C-alpha cells in the first residue's frame, strides 16, 4: 500500500487522505492538487477549449483587483475587490456569494491595507487556502489562487 506523507509533520496517512490525521494540515497529492500556471497572462491569453481556463475579455484597470473563478460551479465569474473590505461566503448578505455547502456562511473577508489586499479566514470550517496553503490571513499577489470551499479563485492586479 502506498501512503501519502504530511508536508508539515511527516505523518504517514492513507492514500485517500485529504488532511493529515496527526496535525490537520492539507496532505498534498501532486497528481490532484498541482496546477502549472502558464507563462502567459491567463486574463489575456486563455485557451479556447480548456474547461478550467480563466476567460477574461479585457484588462484589469490600474489599481483594480479582480478575482476570477477558476474552479467551482461558476467558472469564469469575475469579482472586483472594491472598497476597503469584501466579504465572501455562502449566504446572500456576503459581497461574494459562493453557493456550495463546502463554503461557510461567513467564510472569509478580503481587506485592503494601503495598496495591498489581504484575505482573512473568519473561522470557517473548511479553511481558506492561498496557493494550496491553509491561512488565517495572507497578503495577495498577482496570480495567487485562493480556495474557499470547492471554489478556486485567481487574483489579478491591475
């Protein structure tokens, strides 16, 4: 039997594990979780027949931050981060509504600090991930992938 090992604590887990049974960290399975970002800008050069391609018909305005759904029920949906904070969750009173049972009611919040944007987990059950790493809070950069439940969103900075 082949096992998967936790990158955080080294614990040996069954191959079907998603989380480490010892420390709770995400167990990386390269064949399932690794995605290679192309050298081209996916906003401008998305492939035509790829179901996971991020499709965007224009440019991000200078100073604007755009989140584009790469995986989930709403592939291609775009959310602009405007104002000082933007909430994300399952219920309709959020600015970004991600309707799936894997998303907590009040899952995460995007906060602007100066010219930077942070994503902050709000104590969600499934956690918030940036580039496949679970975070309580993280600064976002161009091309970062944010996972909220089953949804994967890519951040694009203008």
